[in-house]
C-alpha cells in the first residue's frame, strides 16, 4: 500500500530562482543527483517541477531546496515559510534560514527536525525527506514537487512566501511502495504443493 502526501502542479506563474539544492540518500551527496533520481521534469533555474526517485532497498532520501522569490525586486530576504497539515508515516521536513539556521547541517546528517524556524524578514530554505522500509521485491517511488499551486489543500506541504509581494511556492512529496511479485519459481513450488494435496485427497477418496 502506498503512502502519499499531496502533489502540487508545476507552472511558471511565480518569480522564482533556485539558489541552492542538495540530496541525501543515506549519504550526503550535496548538489549531485544520485543515479536513481529522475531530474528531467525539474527546472533548476526556476526550481519548479518534479524530481522522481526510485529505490528497491530500504533507506532514506531527502531533498533540500533554497528558492529565492522576487530576487531582483526584494532580494534574498522578506520571506516566510510554513508547514501545513500532518506528515505521513516516515516523512520528515524542515524550514529554516539557509545562512543562519541549521537546515543545511540537518540535511547533511539526514536529521530534519520537523520545525519551521525562519522569520518573516529572513531567507527561507525548505527540505522534505522519507525513511522507508521495503520487503523483498518492493519498489519505493518518491516524488518531490515544487509549484505555485496546490491540488490538495488538506495534504501536508511546505510553503514559501514573499512577504512584500504575492509570490508563493508549494513544496510537497509523495511516497508509493509497490509490493514485490513472487518469482516464477515460487509459483511453481506453490503449484507442486497444491498438486500434492490434491493427489493425497484423491487417494483417500479411493480407499
């Protein structure tokens, strides 16, 4: 069964610039995307779009994003961040000032603190992460989406707002776990077992 937060719809209606980003897949990777991350649907200039991560082993994945809204108008400051809703199982988050806070250090160690600490006159960075456990053959698919609108207002998401203007970003994530399928040999063993039970039952009836 999959566990999902909300999914935002990308567009280009906000004045957004992506200043910095970083990944942690159990080890801190900085700005280098791991091989299991599909970044083709994400714009690293505006910071809008979706990054899709797949994994077939239990683990952790976090994505840190430092956007600047109306950078050429209001500069780095005058931003506010909020967390809305309840996190899903295994999900963590953080909003903080990327220069004066501890968000980058917490991303590096894989220990987001589930707190929003940035003030309304400072700079804002956001991070979301998943800790997930997989069974044999299971596949985890995580989507990290940043957009200027939100399809599910009741789902957990982070927001970043330019307090001197009207620009707002929504950062959300989903996790879906697809159950593994038994190997063909497993089906064969099951078939042999059922055939053996049928033969024993038939023999009893013939006695």
